[in-house]
C-alpha cells in the first residue's frame, strides 16, 4: 500500500530505509534516535561521525548495519517554538528531503516516525497533518511505499473536528437503525435508491471491466487512478490484465474514492466484486460519511479509519 499508518517500532520495519528523527550533531540522542542507534549498533555512529552533522529540515543517508532496513535517512526536525519560526516549512522539508533522497537512491520503501512530535515538542495533531499531506504530495508524483510508524496510539492525535463530525454521523445512523427496527420498517427503506442507469452499465461486467470503463468515463489516466486509490502500480497492472480479478473490499472502495463516485455508483462498483456498503459496518459508514460530503482525499479518509481502528483503504 503506497501510504499506510501503522503502530509499531520503526527499528523493526523491514523496508529499504527508515527515517531517524535526529539532532543536528547526528551523534545520537534519546527517543527514536536512541532506539535506532541501539538497534543498528556502533557502526552507525561511526558512519554518522563522518557526515559533519545535518541542518534542520535537511536529510543525510547512512547504511542500516544491524537494522532490518538497508539504510537510515537521518533528518533533523524543527524544535517547536510556538509556530512563528517557520517550523511548518522546516518539518515539511524533512519529509520531502528524506523522500527525495530515497527516490534518488532508487529505494522503494521508506518508514517514518512522527518527526519533531516528541522531545522537540511539535503538537502531535499538527505534526501528523504535515506528515500525511507532505508524504501524500510526493506520492502523487512517485511510486513508493511509505509507512508512518507510530510508537504508541496516543501519538496519533486526529483532527478533532473531523472525528466529532464522524461520531455524530455514526450516532445518527445508529438512531435511524433503531427507529427503523422499532417500527419494523424494512432496512431497504433507508437505503439510497439504486441508480438504474448505473445498474444497466454494470450488468454483465466484472469488477475489472466496470472499473476500467469508469476510469475512461471519468477521464482519468491509470496512474492518476491507482495513485488516488493508494494502490501500487503492480496491483493495478494485475487488475487491468485479469478480467476476473477479485479485489478485497477495502481495495474496491479505494477505487470508488479515487474515481470520486457518488453513493449509487460506489454500490454498483462494489456489487461487481460481490460487496455492498452496509450500515452495520463502521468502516463502510465512515467511508459513506466522506462520499456523502464529496470528500475524496484517501489519506484523510485513512487517517479517520486509523483513528477508529478500521482497515485502511488501498492495497489489501
Ligand atoms: N519507533 C517509532 N517511533 C518512535 C520510537 C520507535 N522506536 N521511539 C519514539 N518514537 C516516536 C515518539 O513517540 C514520537 O512520536 O518518535 C516520535 C519523535 O519523537 P523523538 O524521538 O523525541 O524525536 P523528536 O521529537 O524529533 O526530537 C528529536 O530527540 O532523541 C532526540 O536526538 C534526538 O535531539 C533529538 C530529538
């Protein structure tokens, strides 16, 4: 999956490169810096000594030594001073420069910690938003696997307004379902009416055939579509070349988001793969929340899904 948020220890990530939230000396420290140096062994420090330090916002590459990762990309995040000292731009530079270094070395997978969100005091919610938006911006232009590794769930501080909006929506849906149950109304009465035109387009088509037809109808290129769906090129090629390809539900839904389908079109795309959006699935309700609002930023949707402990959209 080109971009994912995971809980874990970055020193255990088997990727081409892990990113270290270092300090300008590059001579180790506490936090994730300390974890990485302990796991990599003394050879890492010896190589870091040859680098002559690193300026805030910049990035330098070393080998990974005893780490499962082949390389370590050291970057220095800004110390939070209230937000008026260019902290945002410097933090964005950390992610951008680290990824440019990875791309320049033909690396295919990178794992980041939440830079500056620990000792350097960057507000975690803002640090998360900057990480997701900066990484997402690079992934619109390059094929790369990037994971944001959060050490503890409390490091994840989602957008409160978004979370509260979703919680209200889930509550309304639940109240609605209870009301329907109490007056014994068929659930179908509360579903969005099927789009007959879409049904006609879907009949007799496989998931792959219907998807490719929708990509043409929406005027998207293949690359635009799979990158917006948080799916990598290899998987998309498989879908394109195999009319009988059967996707996981989170992948089918990811393409509905990428194509900016409305609720009815989304149901039809899902039906070609034998799925349907269900009001009894929290994950489906959360995606439905975004579709009903016409919000199709898959990284923001995945941030919300992660916050509600649901499977992310994109690759299986
Ligand atoms: N794996 C993933 N994330 C981790 C790990 C780990 N093993 N250990 C800590 N983290 C998380 C923290 O919970 C925090 O969310 O990394 C994020 C960044 O925290 P810090 O490591 O404190 O980094 P930062 O805030 O950028 O401060 C850098 O701290 O360790 C020193 O030498 C470092 O001076 C530099 C400063």
